[in-house]
């Protein structure tokens, strides 16, 4: 991946509808089973490097100088304090603005240029604030207005670029501006991703200290991003709204430090793979609601003792589950399901209850033991972890001949119909028998 120690400026990539801060390799839409952990770690490392480079950018721009006018100052084009850059004229709020210290709270937009590009990256201020002369004061903290009473919803804003954000709420109102399509927002101080995003086709969020995805709302967006540009791997808690990013958001959703997944719908419809490291004890919520595109999912939950999930996803074809302390589930029907022939589930943990496992593969076509077994899915598990007791012996004319290598039986439903091969695969949690060496 290539990173630089400065952020590109000027009119960003005119004519290109998709702009990235980094041009590194992104996760494949169809990752190979078993490679999700590697891809997740690689993506996390790339993300950390990208954000570190962004945070290290310290070159003050010469072309993004804004003039600050105090209320009543000579040359002020408005009746209040404001900042001016070219055709942009934006009033500032008396509360929360301290230009001498680089703190700027934006308010009503008075004038905007025809191109509608609002570039607020690395703003420096000149002008006067009373008797204080502002001589290229860098803005280190910037706030947008918190609601739509300041005219941002009707202003001609096509693209927005900002760093040093202190907060983001609903500057464009409940429905947004009809023109805004692209937003690149960055902050090193925001600890939660919040706000309302409307009518966008491209969104990039660079907020390395944000550990919570709060009740974020996406309205009428048709985003075309890789999800890694929007969702940070180190999020700890997820509220609502992430699943509403839209079918145009693709890639692999990687969350490596998750503690609370209580929100409705974590996977946008276009995301095909997920890798979660869940560090809490109770994995609950509705993360799979609306996950129609999800095909590969890996969950590592080292201290989790219970699953209590609402809404399953019946489209997943490959699941890897590593939750060594889970032996049952509160809601057995709402685990991620596999429904296609030749799909697979790899349990790295100890055996779950047979009803739970049957529920996970209940969408696979049931086949009688004397029929061709090409519709079976495969359950990979370790015989050393108690899974042998769930297996029915191979029967009929087809099963012994067609069983894959390592198969020690099949999973049958309560009626005796067969749904899955049970194939041994070593688990990292296996307790291998030891031996004693006696020297005489």
C-alpha cells in the first residue's frame, strides 16, 4: 500500500466518482475459506498505517487560507462574525469559536461557489479578532452546525472535505442537500461515529479514535465504497444504521475488538464476507439482519459463553466459528445458517447441542440415506472436542463410497434424514493426550 505524509489538496480527482485516501489492495469480494483471519489482520495493519500517515500530516497549506471577520469589522460582508474563502462566506457561532486558538464553529452559509466544493482541510486563519491579529493560525478544532436551521440543507454543496472535526451531527438536516454526493471527514478527537448522512455516493471516514458506531443514519444514499473506508476495524460497540449503508458498499467487514453488537443490521447487502473478533461474554443483537450478500463469515469469540441473536442469514456458504466456551445458545434458530449444498461450517470449539447444530444446517435439503448425497453440506469439527456423539454412522449404498476424507459420520435431523457430512479437522483447542517417557 502506498501512503504519503501529506493529504492531497486542490479539486480532488475531477471526473472520478470514487476517491480514496489510500490505494492499497482491498479485500477480495470472494475470500477463500480459512483466509479471513489473515486478510483481516492485513487490512487492519494497512488501515493503521494509513491513519498514522494521515495523523502525521503537518504541512500547512498555502492555498486554504480563510479570512476571519469579527462582527462589525471593516470589510465584513455579513452582520455577524464569519469566515471567507473565495466565494465561500460562512458565519461563525459566537459560542464555540475562538479563532486565536484555532477553534472554529461554523454556522449559516451565506454564499457558495458554483462548483460546490467545500474544502475545509487544514484551514488557516488570517484577519483580526478585535485587537488580536490572526497570522496564519491553523484550525485544530472545527464544528459543523448541529441541525438544518443554518441553511446547509439548501446550499450548493456538492463535495465536502474536512479534517480536525470536533463533532458531526446533522448539518444537512433530516433529508440532506439535494446536491451533496461526496464526503471525506476526518477527526482525531471524535470517539464515536454519529450523525446523519443523506444522498451520498461516496463516504470516507478517518476517525482513528472512534470506538463506537452510534445511532448513525443513512438516508437515500447509494454509496459505492469498500466498507473498510467507512467502518474502522477497532470499533468496540455498534449501534444502529451500519446495515443501511447500501448494496453498493462491498468488501469484507473486519471488526477486531468488538464488545457490543446490539445494533440492527451490521452487514450492508453488498458486503460478502466478515471477520469478527468478539471479546465480550454475550454475543447478542441482530447483526445478520438484511445481510443478503454475506457468504463467508468468521467469528472468534474467546470468552463468549452465550449467543443470543435475532434474525439469521440463510445465504452464508462458509462459516468459521471459534468460541471455545460456548456450549449452548439462548436462541438456537438465530445463529448464521448455511442453506446451500456443498457449503460448510467449521467449528473450532467444543460440540454444541445437537438441536443447535441441526438448526444451523436446517436450510440444507434433507436426503434419505439411500439417495445420492451430492446435496450434503460439510461440518468440519474435531473428534477430540465431543463431536463424535452428534454423528450418525455412514449408511446405504452412497454414503460410504462418497464420504470425503476424514469423514466420521453424518448429521441427521430428528426424522433421520441426512443433511451434512461430519469431517474431522484439528482444532487449536484440542487437548492432545500426553505421554510419559521412563528412563531406566
